[in-house]
């Protein structure tokens, strides 16, 4: 973070402007060199990785008890990833291996090299985009969905602290952002959905590196919500609904909307018998519309 080092037999330290800041000698061939934040580690040609205290630079002090034996005598190059060491074999005419190992020399990972004569190794972390939102609820293309439904989706192996979701929704494209940076895979709307309405929705996952993945656009259609017998849609069931049905059946009047609101006796048609049923309910204590047997459970 402050200097860079050049080594062969001796090791020289330079400032970033190129000014030399002293030289230390190992008195042996150097096959790899790395600093772990506390000590300097030197890999030689005698199958050793030696540890040095360089705090008194250019005087360096070997700490023999910290020495490590490389995974094989053919290892060359040394890299420290913040927790563990890495090195690579340098073999003539054959593939070698890349090793990950700890301070005790225990091999934690072994990989084949992509080419002959490896002489160094480094670790490159490739950002992994967040999981793709999938398996929505309501399911894609669902119909007769409750107007009070919550929305949810799945996203495999995501960390809520690292991934946020943006939720877009609408009846037509482009969809509107309705919730941002959600850290759970569900959403409860503040108000009910409109009945008998086609909705489209989509979820975008975003991680701390600002990488995103996008779900498909899903759709669902909400249920039809009405009061059985409320043919004129005034949210009451009374004689005015009977009149409305008679006007529709005999006078060419407007049809109940939806038509099922006028089918008070559950016979799958809207006619004068439904008007009679409503009048019986309103004036004679008959069963409620759509509850033919009077058990408080709708029959249609």
C-alpha cells in the first residue's frame, strides 16, 4: 500500500515515484514473495517458505518457527488472498497444479493449471449477479385472484442484507415502480386491487455491486367482486333491484354488471324469476339472494 518490492537475490524497495528505499538480501534464490500485512513471506528454491519481520527495514529478521513447507518442491510464485496462500507448480512438459494452503501448510484446494510452466498465481473474484426472481405468487397467468392478495416470489440463496428488490406493476406497459429496495421476497399492497382487472408485474433484484437480474413480466387477473342480487350496483339489495331486472328482461334496459349480480335464484339466467326472488327476500323474509337453502353459504 506504500511501497513496491523487486526481488531476485536481493530485494529492493521503491517508492511509487521510483525512488529506491533500501535493499535487503536473502542470500538465496527467490521463487516467490508476498506480504500478508504483518510479515513478508519468501519462497526459495529449497522447498521452503520463510517468514520475515521487515518492520526495521532494510534490516529483515527471519522468524524460523513460522516457516512453511510448500505443497510440492516444484511450486513457484506466492500469493496471499487475505486469509490463505496460493502457489503454482512449474513443470517441464506437463501440467502442474495450483494450490491454496494455510499458515500450517495444509492444502485447502488443488486445481489443475491451464498451461505448462506455471510461475505465479493470483486470485480474481468475478462478481456474481444476484439470483433471478422466479416462481411468483400469484402464479403467472392466474385468474380469479383475490383483490386482497399479497405478492411474493422466490430467489434462491439470496442474502437479504445484500440483495434488494424493486417491484414494478401496472395494467399496461411501461410498468410503474411501486416498491423499491425491498429486503424480503414479498409485498403487501396498501390497498386492494381492482376487481376483474388484468395486471402485469415484474421484480428486479439488485445487489451491493449494483448488478441486477430481471424477472419475466408476470400477469394475473383479479376476481369479480359483487353482491348477489345487487343488480343496479348501489351496494344494496332491495325492490329497486327487482325493478332493474324487470326493465332488463322486458324493457330492453341495461343488463346487470356483472350479469351474475342479477341471478338471485342461481338458475344461471337473469329473468323475472330473479325479480320475484328478490321481492320475496325484501318483503316476505325469503332466503338471501344466492343462498337458496338458507344456510348462509352462497350456492352460486
